[in-house]
C-alpha cells in the first residue's frame, strides 16, 4: 500500500483534502499529521475516523526530530503540506510564530523527505500548499500568474513566500520532486470563524456587528474549499515535477459586496425581513499593510490539467451557510474560550 502524509489535516482546508484522499483512494494509507493548535479540530473529520486507510498522528512540524521519526516510521511516498499559521491578523501581532511553523516547520518536512527518499526519488512527491498573498497587491486591473514576482507584504505572506522559496530551492539544489499550488481565499464548511465569511455568519446569528476593514473596497478572489481540495488532488497526481499552479475561482468580490450578498442569503434562510442583517455592518480601523486587491489567473491549471471550479459563488455560499446553520454546535464549540479573548483584542 502506498502512503501519503498530509500535514494540517485537522484544519479548514486540510480536513477537506484528507477526506478527498481517504474516500477516493481506499488502497492508499493517509496519515494526517497535525499539532491541533487552536485552528485544528478533529471534529472536522469525525465522518472518516473509522476508515481503515486513515490514521491521525499528533505532531508539531517545528520539532525536527519527531518529524524525522514519523517519516522513518511511516515511510510516506508523498507529502501534502498544509500545516501553517494561516491568519494575517495573528501574524501582525505574533510574527515569530509564523516564522517557526511556516518557515522552519516546512524546512523540517523537506529535510525529513530528503532524508528518507535520498536513495530514490522515483514515484515520490512533496506538494506544498500556498497562497496568492505571496504575490503582493494588484491595482484595479491585472491578475497573478505563475510568473508574477513575489512581493509579500504581511508577516503571514512573507512566511509563506519564504516557505515557497525553500520548497523550490530543495527541488533545484537536491532534485527533490515537488509541486506547488498558490490559491486564492477559500470558504466553506469547517472554516474557522476568525475569517470573514464564518465570522459574519456567526455574528449575524448572535446579532453582533459585522466588522469591515477600512472602506470595504478590498477585493479578493474566492474559491469553494472542496474545489481547492480537488485541485490539490489533481496537481499532486498529474502536475509537472517542479511546477507551480495558481488556483482561483475566477470570482472577485469587494469585501463590502460579499458581506451584503451574505446578509441577503442569511435573511432569506432565517426568514428575516430583507435588509435586517445588513444593518449590522460596521466599518472598523483598517488592517496595517492591507493589500488592495488579489486576483488569480488560473488558466494554467485549467489548460494543463482541465481543472475548473464546480460551483458558482452564490451556490458555494449557500452551501456554506446551510452547513453552519446545521452545525451550530461546532460553531459554539470553537467560539468559546480563547476565541472570545482573541475577538475582543481584535475588534473591541
Ligand atoms: P487552518 O489555520 O485552518 O489550519 C492549519 C492547520 O495546521 C491546523 O489544523 C493546525 O492545527 C495545523 N498546524 C498549525 N501549526 C502546526 C504545527 N506547528 N505543526 C503541525 N500542525 C500545525 O489553515 P487553512 O486555512 O486550512 O490553510 C491550510 C493551508 O492552505 C495553509 O498552508 C495556508 O497558508 C494555505 N492557504 C489557505 C487559504 C485560505 O483561504 N484559508 C488560501 C490559500 C492557501
């Protein structure tokens, strides 16, 4: 049996990737390696817990020795690396944590893969999952392509850019077989409510203000998380060795318009009068170094591998809201305790 080790599989995107692989490849052993930080939650995977090709291993990728022991024990043929500190606002208050996990943690994984694969790279692959934020900010026009120069602005994007460079350097220097994906903003089930969409769903349910940075004109491309998981599956299996692929939804929204669309759908689903939730919108002090616009050109993955998003934004958003309404216990669990402290320092 082949073995694939997925890092960060208890997080938002990672849990969808783990599910995609466990269900689609029953003859491949899937190891989910995760430290279970505030963002990791095994509840995200309770439906696949009993599958014979699935195993969870608790480990911190900053612990080089433990990581090498795990690689030696399980001898993975492939690695899909999603474990990261992922929230820009937290990177502004604690950059070093982002350097430790996103940079040092990634290098520890690269070293472990290089060590156990050293005699033979045939059939091996290290897939690094990254973000479009490494490319910096766009003006009103243009798109990020795979050739766009890196120009990260936040400590989060700087740490992800650094990890991307290390992954490519291990390919160029040691011949490590790698692929890289840079994706736009994801949304969907299991999204941690520090991020815009689940935060607004949670606040509408609790009749709390919907905080919007600056004038709300910041523009992002949004992709339904299950479409991202499918793109990762495709690139992991069919992407060119050493290649990078941009993944995006062809779906740009200004934050304010997105939140208004969310309010409209929430009012309909909750049976409230149109316009009720919009009244909760509150503009708050801008995030320092905020990038104006991100937009992905996903032509390469479309032409080379035939990938495209399966749902429109309105459909994906509707599925997402339905999931949160059906899983309010999940939302209550992750928003108790430390979340409240974080929220109060951020918005109050
Ligand atoms: P997330 O914060 O929801 O999950 C991160 C996971 O990594 C958690 O399960 C956490 O426990 C684990 N983790 C954190 N530090 C760890 C450590 N030191 N050792 C082991 N595990 C650790 O993140 P996400 O939104 O699912 O993002 C996953 C990956 O995708 C990240 O690399 C992120 O940069 C990238 N990405 C995210 C988006 C997005 O919109 N969320 C877009 C593009 C790329």
